[in-house]
C-alpha cells in the first residue's frame, strides 16, 4: 500500500510539447523563465531609450516615431502622459519581470537542483504552474500599452491617489487595472516559486550537502525565496485594497475632500500614506531580492576565476542573512518627506545606515578573495568584477539618501535615479550577464563567444558609468525625476547638455546589448561544444553532463565531501577539488 | 494493511539533516539520515505557505490599525449571524480531528463520513458569511459605506477564498481516502490538510476579534 | 587545466585594462566633484546645515569610493600575473574582519548622529514670530494663502471648491474675509522665519524649493508644516517633486523673497 517515493523524474517525456513547452523539468522551466525575462528586457530597454530620447530633446518632433506610436506620439511629438507611461512600465518591467525573473526564477530554477544534487525541484508541477502563471502576467502587463488611455502611469511605485483615481491621469484607467492584475499574477507565480525553493533547499540536498557546504549562490537564492514569501503579501493586500478603491468605491487610500477634474470625490477618510507603507514594505526587500542573487553569483564566479577560496564563507552567509533581515525594517527611508512622522524618519535613518555594514563587509570579503589570486579574465569574471565596482558606487550614494536630512535636497531627484541604476540596474543586470556567460555551457552545452562577450563587457561597463554617473550631478543640481521636460525650469535649463550627453551614452549602452543578444542566440546553435567542466569549477552542476540530462545525473547522485571553495589547495596537483571528491581521492592526488 | 516500521516511515517521509545533507527525494531516499529531522517535503511547503498567508493578513492588519486610529472611525454592529458562523467553523475543526482519530483506529468508513461533514460545515460557513453580507446590506451597510464596513467585506472575502482552498484540499484528502491511499502511519495529505484547516479556522477567530471585539 | 594552459608569462593585458578603466573613472569623477562642475543650487535659506552634512558625507563616501575602487583596480592589475604558479589558499583572518566591520560601524555611527541632530533641528517647532502661510497643491498649480490682518486662516470646506473659489473659502467665516489668495506666487520677507502649512486638493505633490533645501510632500487629507528662514532676496523657482499627473513637469511657481519693508508694502497693497 505504502508508496515509497520514487525519484519521479527518471524518464524523460518524449513529445516535443511535453518536453519543451509544458515541461516540469526544472532546467527547461529555468530556461523558459530566462528567455521570457530576456525578451521582456529588450522591451523595457527600448522604453528606456525612448525616455532618454525625450529627456535630451524634450517635445522634439520625430516623424518616424510618430508612425510607430500613433497614439503616444501623435505627429511625432511625445505626449507627457506617454512619457509617464514609458518610465512607469520601464521600471515595473525591469524590476519585476526582468531582474526578478531572470536571476531568481530563471537561474534559481536551473541551478538549485543542480547545485544541491537533486533530480528536480520539490514540486515540479507547481514549478511549471508558476511559469505558466507569470507568462500571462507579462502579457497582461504589456497589453497595458494598448488599453484606452495608455499604459499605467503612476510610476513603478503606483502611489495612490494617482493610481486609485481614474480621472487623475489617462493611464489610471484600464492601463492601471491591467498593471494591478499583471502584478497579482507575478506575485502568485513568485510565491509558488518561493515555496518550491525553500522546500527544495531544505529537503532535497544530496548526501553530505550540509547547509554549511551550500554554494553562496544557493544561499542567496534561499534567502531571496524567504524574502519573497514574507514581503510580497503586503503588496497583495495593497493591490486588493487598491482594486476595491478603484472599482467599488471603498476608501482605503483616498481621503475625504479630494477635488479632481472639477468634481468632488465621494471618498471618505482613507490615507494615501498607507499605500506607501505597504508598497515599500514589499519594495525594499524586493530591491534586495534583485541584489542578493547577484551577490551570490559574484561570490562564486570571483572564487572560480581567482582560483581562490571565497574569503570568510561564514561571514558571507551571515551578512546576507543580516541584509535580508534588516531589509524588512528600512522601508521608511523612501518616505522621509512623505508627511510621515519625523520620529519614524529618525528610526529609519538608523536602520538604513546599519544595513550598509553587512554590505561593506561583503565588499571587503570580495576584495580579500582577489588578494593573492591568480585571476583569469573571462567574460563572466569581468562582469563579476564589474558588479563589485558598480555595487560600491551605487551603495555609497545610498548613504547620502539614507541620512534623512541629506535626503531632503536629493529625494526624488536624479541622484536617486543614479543610485538605483548603479546598484540595482547596474549590479543586478551585470549579475545576470555574469551568470549567463558562466552557466551558458551548462544550460545549452555550448560556449558563448568569449571575444564578443568581452567586447560586450567593455562597452557596457564604460557606457554604464558615463550614462549614470552624470545623473548624480543632475540630482545634486536639483533636477527632479519623472519630469517630461526639464527645460521648463530656469535653474535646470543650463544642465540640458548633460542630459544630451547621458542620452548619447545611453544609446551606446543600449546598442552594446545587441552584441549580447547576438552572441546568445548565435551560440545556442553555433557555439563551440562545451566540456563538462569548462571553468574547472567545484560546484556540483559541473559534475553533470553539459547540458544535463533529464534527472540531471545519469547514475546515482553525487555525494558531497567538502565545501565548494577548495581552490588552489596546497600540495594537490589540480588547483581545484570538486565538492564530490572524497578525501581518499584527494590523498591519491597528492603530489609526490 | 501493511505494517510499517517506524524507521521505514521516517525514511519514506524524507528527512533533513542540516549538517549531513538530506536523504530526501533529491537524495533518492538514499542513505540513512542519522539524526535527521523527520520533516516531510509537504510540511515545509505548507509551513512556508502559512507564513506567507500570515504576512498577507499582517499587511491588512497594519492597514486596519492605522485606519482605526483616525477620529472618524465608526464601527458597524456585529451581524448576529457571525456568532453562528463562528460556531460552525469551530465545530468543523473538531469534526476534522474526529475524522483523523478514526483513521488511527483504522475505521475508514467513519473517516470518510466525518471528512464529508467537515467539508459541509466549511461550505455552510461560507454560505453563512454570504448571508451575513446580505444581512448587512439589508441594513444599508455596503462595501463603501464606512471604513469599517470596507474592511469587514474585504477581510471576510479574502478569508472565505482561503477557506475555499481548504475545502478543495479536504476534497482531495477525501478522494485519497476513497482510493485507500492511507495507512495509520502514512496519511500526510490528511495531516497537511488538517494543519491548513485549523490555521484558517484560527485566522477567522483572529479576524473576528480584530474586527468586532478589539 | 594544467595541461591546457600553455604556460603564459607576464600580466594579462585585460587586467591592466580594467584596472586603468576603473582608475580613470575614479579620477574623472573625483575631478568633476573637486571642480564643482555641478553643485547644489545657490543657498538662500538657513538650512546650510544640510549642505554641510552633504559635504561631510561626500568626504566620507568619497574616500571610501576612491580607496575601494582604486584597491579593486590595483588587485586586478597585481594579481593577473599568469606566471604565478598558484593562488594562495587563505580564507580567514579574524583581525582583518574585525577591523573593517568595526571601522565601518564607527564611521556610520558618526554619520547617523550628525544626521539625526540636523534632522531634529529641521523638524523642530517653528519660532513664535514665524510668518504663517499656506500652500496648497493641486493639479498643476500651487495656491498660496496669507491669513491677512487678523492673523487667522479662514475656514475652508471642500464642498465649496469651484474654479472661482479654489480653496473652498467659507465666506461665512469672518476670518476668511481678509485672507489673501495667490496662484503660483509666493512672497516671503527675508530673514524672518516662514511657517508653511502644506496641503493638497487632489494628488500627492511635493513642495520643492531647490535653493532653500526645502522639500515636503503635500498629501490630500493631511496638513504638514515646514519652517525655514529665507536669507537672500531674489526670485526663486518652486518645483513639484512628486509625480502628480500629466502636468507634473510644469507645476512651477515663483517664490519672491523681499526685504522686510518691501514685504510689508506688498502685503498692504493686497488688502481689499
Ligand atoms: C538592488 C537594489 C538596491 C540596493 C542594494 C540598495 C541599497 C541601498 N539603498 Fe537604495 N534604492 C533602490 C535600490 C537599492 N538600494 C531603489 C530601486 C530605489 C528607488 C526607488 C524609487 O523611489 O523608485 C532606492 C532608493 C533609496 C532610498 C530613497 C531615496 C529617496 O527616494 O529619496 C534610500 C534612502 O535611504 C536608499 C538607501 C540605500 C542604502 C543605504 C543602501 C545600502 O544597502 C547600500 C550599502 C552599500 C554600500 C555602502 C557600498 C559598499 C560599502 C563600502 C565600500 C564600505 C565603505 C562604506 C562606508 C564607510 C560608508 N535607497
Ligand atoms: C532594474 C532595472 C532597471 C534597468 C536595467 C534600467 C535600465 C535603464 N534605465 Fe531605468 N529605471 C528603473 C529600473 C531600471 N532601469 C526604475 C525602477 C525606474 C523608475 C521608474 C519610475 O520612476 O517609476 C527607472 C527610471 C529611469 C529613468 C528616469 C525616468 C524619469 O524619472 O523620468 C531613466 C532616465 O534616464 C532611466 C534610464 C535607463 C537607461 C538608459 C537604462 C539602460 O541601462 C537600458 C539599456 C538597455 C538594457 C541594458 C537592456 C538590458 C536587458 C537586456 C538586453 C535583456 C537582458 C536580460 C537577460 C539576459 C535575462 N530609467
Ligand atoms: Cu504636482 Cu508633481
Ligand atoms: Cu529602500
């Protein structure tokens, strides 16, 4: 009677549809997520280009674009509401549908079972379901552009009342509703993924894979899953209330006496600040959801290509735990000037600056890992090093913003835009690139072209700094974010050349990504065949074939004997000892 | 009926050992997880889910606390039906435990009967909530009438959705019982289902207290 | 690895190149800051402390920035030597870790303390002689109001909002008779504390005075107060710093800081 749990993934499904479309194989699902995120990223990147275009030459006439966007750019001139929709969707897509999906759902699904030595995720069906939940989410979100009134236009933060009152702005009609529904799909999917990650990592580790031997990537993804499970419900609650405010006349976020479009609204006694609290209770952990995987990837990649054990593994784990925990108590730093009590502002200043301590520790540990290394400059390594540089630059600007008083002139200016493009867009995006170059051989069984990859890095790295660093100056000079035309203000007009410079360099940045896309798709078909362990790395995925078969390992699962960072162990002939190598084998490999 | 030894059962449930790695599904159940925590995969997933749901209602609670502090707060009266509904739901938890006790004594027929009763009580609760809504509407209290009524409708609605999920889970457990998938030691789906059910039950008590007593 | 690596010698050009890039970036950005190619808009209020704090943080983070980036570059150059046989197997150092953890903790604690002192000052109670004004945000204009001779703001009621009565002033209330209402214009006397009541009729807005280091969201249903002392006569721009709709980018007002006498004169001219 009793069903003993078989490894229920032993046989690969045969039909094309079951195998590549409705697959429950974590690797296929991971790649599905990844490709979805990539295509969404292209859209979101194009939106950024349009934003930049308008910021350099506000309200300029572009007849050709007028044909492409007959509504938003009638007669070729961008409308303010279209501009607002552009950055709203750019932010939303990038944060949730590109840089949460690609590293967490994409690489997370692909890597977790491979790195902990499992045949699949704990709930393969739920896993497939989560992908098929997020895909409609993406489509609904994008369809927002075709809604009457245009796409959602209340910023990626969707602050009420702008997002709650339909008359407030054209995008607050159907577009905003689709935004909310798209987000709910996303949250549902992310929650399913999170349950799967947590369970898999706790329960499916192979023999010998103790928590103290997990690669830092897995640790990061584990923490991210927990953060997601605990933080997203706040946004779910907020989204439900927002939907009710919009469509059923409730007043959770809408106070009495609002006068919109020459009409007094009937709402009674809600408070707009409530939305901000709920949003940022999610929003801040969310930005670390974007950052932690990049931190994990960097740690592993830097160790591999430095041929050095990661410096202070326990502290690396603890600092991620600390960052994750603290990220729940800093949300108010987005609200210093929102009308929230100044006393709360003080508390949030303290917590915000405290969270910089574990971040600093991580940075120094990375540097210490590079000390006395034997660095190999491969494409993934270059991107990983780029992360360190961008993270420091972006993190340090966070210190200005975190100190409530210094935030007064800087809040809602381009200084903030610079901050988060460095640390979030920069470091996390580089994390995805680093991970792609690193694990591509495992995903597709082929190598990416390394010359193109390096060229991609040089261009992206330089263009990144020249695009986003000058934004600090704009912000200090007082340029507000989310404005369609900065030249309206006399004090901003002299800075317009900087905007032109940024735009030109953003175009270079955008163009550089074409190299990546080309390299990616070309390598999938034409790349050099990859060996099983092309980087001589230690983690378990490199003991599986490239690409791994259904069930990941042909024979029995590998048994783990050591932590993943045994690089350059003295007296051993190879400069790396994979996790699955037993002490006896090491003895045998000893020199002399 | 197959008698399972304790060890075998433990193996079957998978196990975790934070230091030694796990002998779970990924580990093909291989190896004897010495000193392993006998936590089933489903159990971990369930507890994580409960944590998420808790956070969802924590979000609502914080909104409620903030809103309630305003001077224009006007509470609505407790719809009398709620007391009855609460009793229904509480008794459903009891009947579920009764059902499970029959499983231990290996009386499958009684098990199924009590499971059906539990599911019906759950459905009755949801129907009762709907009636309570109608009762309020009849008094002229609608969703947008006052902040308190908004919270009442939204929270009861969201709770009912979660309870509905519980009813579905019960149905699944029932089907499993029908198909003879349980043994006195192997009945995880039922145990998980019960945990969830009691949780949603407790959640209602919490909401009731928050909305009308506090 | 061993058999593949055709034993190369010397440093990798890529390491040097990346190091140079990072150093170049550090030099250019630091030079721009030192040149003050761009800086905070000219200060015209008593909130110079904020500039001071900003500068202090700039020094601290600037040093951290230069040191960490330069070190990163240096390591890349230094340890890209391909002729080195093997990297070091070394992954723990208590003293090092304690040093940098404590170091950052101390630096950040100081920043916290300095920042908080300033913050409490900015949000302290306004002085008694402060001039009360009210600024109300609406899509996409700033409406300012002075209490007039009686020193009291008249009652307002949202029900009375209309294009002619933009604040919903209640004519019945005697205090409202002498209230002065202006659109997109704000007049303040120099060197006298101004106490601004901020309100909003519709969306969130943010009352932003770049030259005064003042920024505060206006929230419908809430009244938030802010006070500061204008210290320089002249005309300044008022901006909106919170996305509030289509016209957010052009929700621009003007703040005129007049001499004390000039202000009295102006005020007298406003009377009915
Ligand atoms: C990946 C995402 C990510 C990460 C990791 C961070 C990290 C940090 N963020 Fe950032 N932040 C965002 C994404 C992120 N942020 C986004 C998206 C927004 C804007 C949202 C919006 O409004 O649209 C934002 C906005 C934002 C604000 C609100 C600004 C405003 O609206 O006015 C603040 C204020 O406190 C802040 C602070 C910080 C701090 C202190 C850190 C720290 O964790 C940084 C710590 C790192 C370091 C400090 C660098 C390394 C350390 C050293 C080299 C050691 C030496 C250092 C010292 C001695 C100081 N961030
Ligand atoms: C986290 C992600 C992220 C990323 C990567 C970017 C990338 C870019 N962003 Fe943006 N941005 C945000 C998040 C991001 N941004 C957010 C949250 C806001 C705030 C919105 C708001 O105010 O509501 C914002 C706002 C914002 C503004 C301010 C608008 C305003 O306030 O008026 C500007 C202006 O210059 C801008 C520019 C750019 C540019 C030029 C890029 C360039 O880097 C883009 C170049 C293109 C790419 C780099 C494409 C990259 C991706 C791929 C090719 C796919 C790869 C994917 C995989 C491999 C899976 N962004
Ligand atoms: Cu008012 Cu922006
Ligand atoms: Cu934050």
